[in-house]
């Protein structure tokens, strides 16, 4: 591999995939991708959709040996060192998040904020600040920030819809922009799996970091919030009505009775339900702020110290954090271990999605999908238009399916070989994909992030979705033109 020419190193995985093709590339190579998209939209279950897509591809390769090949492919995928790293790091993040939630340290921020939130705008800016601080996971962000701040914003007659908008806009968008988050771990692993990260970046984090400046939607979503709070961007449509109703209220803004029902019918996601159990059991009144901030600062510091190697940084964070919690007698050691195991389990859907995505990508390589896409689309595609078109297409799919992570897993084996073939700006294309994912997470009416932001803020789900959508759409339109200009 040439260290001087990054395009050569990126092209090698495509060439290897072409050599590994089990059959001649043809229109049949697209069948698994269509199967995945169809089932993802219909069932809204990305893991099942990826498995069915891989199975469909193996049937096309050899109907009689499909079952045997599926077993062989899955074993080969599980032996990949990237999978082992993802299981450890994703599970470790889940364990750390469980500890942070249980101690209730983040809720101490709300008690402190009461001293400084002396009006409507200060209370919203405190909400925004807390959303920026809790960047490690969008679930943790969405539930904690709303629950912490809603009593304060109620005092100043801020509508629950406005609170939920601020919470949702600093959940996925903030987590996307920080390379020490569950999003970065997940997407970095997929970049490695698809050969986009070079050998010098075995975990994909450095490649992920190179794309952060180009995650335009996430940047715009974060910038838009203070502009809305200050009134530079005016209140529009349903949000304007919600704010007017809150201002005219008696001061007691209660959560609508149908909030919980809406949540129950919209999603039965295992990770979300498991996280909610941890959240409900947390110490919301007696938590200390330093029990939340110190582990976060240690994780950041150790990651920088180890030069973006997150796993040793995570281990060292546990080595310091666990004795610190034990010294305060926050919980018995056995309870702490059980809590960490429960937190590990909350990351199983993310881990299973990656494993299914690896398997799907392996089957696509056997079908020659990268070569087929390159041969048929590269003559009509330019490096300048590809990032913008990728953003629009993936944003629509993420919005329709409500699966920001699953759609990325499906699209990257198709998009990235094409990007390499037309000599597009690779970090810019990755930025477009991540922008589309964060848009889908925020804008989709039934995505996990939207549901949890509404629940944590005590807001009706559809009220939150409808009031924030104009602002999400505004950021998406600006992001599209941003990708056109940057390309």
C-alpha cells in the first residue's frame, strides 16, 4: 500500500472485492440491496433487513449451498478483529453510561442551573449547554437533558415543544460531531469494515475525525438552536402556536396524557427500553455533578493521551471511576458489576447491526456489487454532485425508515466504491452520510431520538415531531447547498 497516495489505499478494497466476486457482476447484484431497503422500510427493523438481504444474495450465488455459505460467512465475519474491537468498545460504552446514569450526576446540573436560569432565554441556553456537555450517547442526552431542565423551563413558561426541540437538536447532532461517542465507535467500525479507513487507522476513528468538519447538517442543527432561542430565526408554524399557548398558560405545563401511550405504540426497541429502566432507577435528587463530569473528562483525556485509541482509554476510565464510586459508597461492588453488565446489554442492538452489516457487505462483494455500481453509475456521476446527492438520498431513507444507523450500514458498501471511482472527496462523502444519519435521527417522527426527546421533556410525541420539523428541514436544505459548494 502506498502511504503517499490515499486514493490508492482506498481503491485497494474495491479491487479486492472485485477479485473475490463469486459471480459476474450484473443487475442481480442489486437484489440484496433492494431486499434490505424494502424490509427496512416495511418492518423498520434494520438488523432483520440486513440478514434477509445477505440471505437473498447467497441464494443468488448458490441456492443449494446458501445455508452452508451463510454459516461460513457469519463465522468469517465474527473472526474479524474489528468486530471484536466493536463488541468490547460498544459494550464498554454501554457499561460506562449505565454507571453515569445510575449515579444521577447529570441531574445535579439542573439544580445548579436554577441559580443562573433567571428567565426564558437563560433557561433555554442552560438546556443547550447541558446538551453539548452530554455528548457520549444520544439516548443519555435525550432523556437526561429534558428530565433535568423541564421544571426550570416550565417556571418561565417555555413550551415543552420548544424544550424538546432544543434537546433533540443537541442529541444526535452533538454525538455525531464528537469522536468519543457511541456514534463514532459504530460508524468508525463500519468504515474499517468497508476498507475506507487505511491500515494506519485500524479502528476508523482518525478517518471519522477527518470527516467531522464536513458533517454540515449536524453543525447547522447546533448553530440553529441559539438563533431560534434569541429570535434571530423566528418561531414558525406549530412551534409559534405552542409557545404562544405556553405564554398564555397559568404556569403549570403538564405532560400530555398521551405521551406515554404514543411512545409505547411507536417503538418497542430493546436498547431504548433497557436504557429507560436504568434511567428510571437513577438517583435524580442526590446525584453529585462531579460523579458525571470526572469520568467524562477522564475518558476525553485518556483518549487524547492514547492518540485516539479509545479501548485503553475506556479501561483506564473504569479503573479510576469504579474505586471512586466505591469510596463514596454509592452502591455495592456486586451491584455495580450487575449494572455494568446491564449497560453492556443495551449496546447489543448496535453490535448486532454491525455484525449484520459486515455479513451483508461480504455477500455484496461476492456478488460484485461494487464493480457493477462503478461501471454503471460512474459515467453519469461527478465528484462535485455526489456528496449532495448522497445526502439527499440517504436523508430521505433515514427519515422514512427511522433507522439512522441501519441505513448507513446498507449504503456505505454502495456509495463509497462509487465515490472512490469518481475521485470524490472521501471525507466530504462520509460527512454527507453522517449528516443524513443525524437528520434522520432528529427529523423522523418515530426515531429513537425523537421518541426519547419527547419523553424526557414531557411532550406529546407528534407535537414535538411537528414543531421541530420546519427547523430540521431548514438545516437540511442549507446542508444540501453546503455540500454543493464544498464539492
